[in-house]
C-alpha cells in the first residue's frame, strides 16, 4: 500500500510538473511578442524621423538646383557674344589649316617632279605658312581684345546701373520739389488773397513761385518808399516765408522804358538805379516783419530790360512797372546728386 501511494504521488508530481510547464509557455510567448512590438515601434519612430530629415534635404537640394539653373542661364547668355566671335575665328583657322595640309600634300607629290615648280610651290607654301601664322596671331589679339571689351562692357553696365539709381533719386527729389512748389504757391495765394484784385498776382513757372506786384500796390510814381497797402501785403508774405525756411527769395525791381530826366527824390538817376532801390526797399520790409535770415534774400534791379509786355503803350508800360518776388525751394540735395552723377548743372 505504501508503494502504491508513493508511486501515485510520483505520478501526480509529474502531472503537475507537466501542467505547470505548459501553462508557462504562453506567458513567455506573450512577453516575446511585447518585446517585438516595442522594437517595431522604436524602428517605426526612427524611420519616420529619417523620412522627415530626407524630405527637408530634398527641399534644400531642389532650391540649390533652381539656383544652379538660373546661374547656368545667365552664363549661357553672357557667353553667346564671345562664342560667336570665337566660332568665326575658329572656322577661319580651320579653313587655313586645311589649305595648309592640302598644299603640304601636294608638295610631297611634286617633290619627285619638276624642281622649278617644286621650289615655287615651296615658296608659296612658306608664304601661306607665314600668312597663317599672322592670322593666328591676329586671332589671339582679337580674342584678347574681345575679352577686354567684355570687361569694359560689364563696367559700363555697372556704371549705367549706378547712374540709373542716381537718376531715380534725382527724379524723386524733383517730384518732391514740384510738389513743394505747388504747395508753396497755394500757401502764398491763400495768404495774399485779399491783394490779388489790387495789382498782385501769384504764378508758378519752372519750379519757382512768382509773386508779381504792380507799381500802384507798392510805390508812388518815381518813389522808393513803400505804400501802406503794399507794406501789408509784404507783411503777410513774410509770415509765409518765416514758416518755410527752405525757400530762397529773390526780389527783382522792373521799370518801364521811359528815361528819367534829372535826379529823383530817391537819388535814382535812371530806371536801373530806381529798380535796384525799389527791390532793396522791398527786402527791408520783408526782413523787418519777421525773423527771416538775410542770407536767404537777394535784391536785384532789372530796369526796363525784361518787360512783360513789349508794346510801346501806356497799358504795357503800366504792366512793366512791377516788383517780382521769386520764391525758389533750396536745391542743396539736388546739387549733391548732380555732382555724384556728373550731370552738367
């Protein structure tokens, strides 16, 4: 009985061992599958990162290919002219070489023939050889000259581009100057509106504003003393000039063509002196009525020599007896650009 129990216990132990063995096998397989899944996920992440890097590299390479294609197009265009000249010279050189080879072949054939003709042929051959050498030398000089001309052309293109840039700057300044002149004309017209039916007019010509005042607004006949209404007009004009400090002022006095007899009370002995004294009187009133730099203002007398109406009538002479105040925007910036591009002023 004890033997049977012992044998039974051994059998049960074997059965339990086998059962435990088979129950452990699926767990190990599951663990292996989990490890493989983790490995696959890691590989997938790595491959995805490499794919993104490759996509970025492809994009950069495509940009480089585009730049290279652009550079190649420019090089082909620039070398077209030189290529044509070199092809022409190469064709000429090839033709001369063929002629030389042909004569050389004929020379070998004639060496066994007539000696006199052979000597003549040799002489012709030597002349041809010298001519060929001269043409080859000329071809080299032409090629060098062509390269020099191409270099000069590039310099001219660069110079032209620089000049175009400066001309654009000049045009921009001129446009701003025209706009400033138009704005100045409107400002002056508005300030002197009350005097424009009393012998005063405002015009814009050649980038400048002309304020023209007839004699009746400023002076009595033959006088250089400014009347009250004229002084009021000049006071209003001075207020505009005081606000616009980038304006140069030229005051021109004009008279009619009737000669002065004797000496006027002002001391003027002729029309020219009268025009100068009147211009000076206007300048003094402008400077008196505002803090304007005297360096901005010039006075000149033109006498009867620049009439607005050349007719020899009383109406024409009335128009010619006037004082013109010419307002010009300062052109310092414009002059600097003209100096840089060597444009005659």
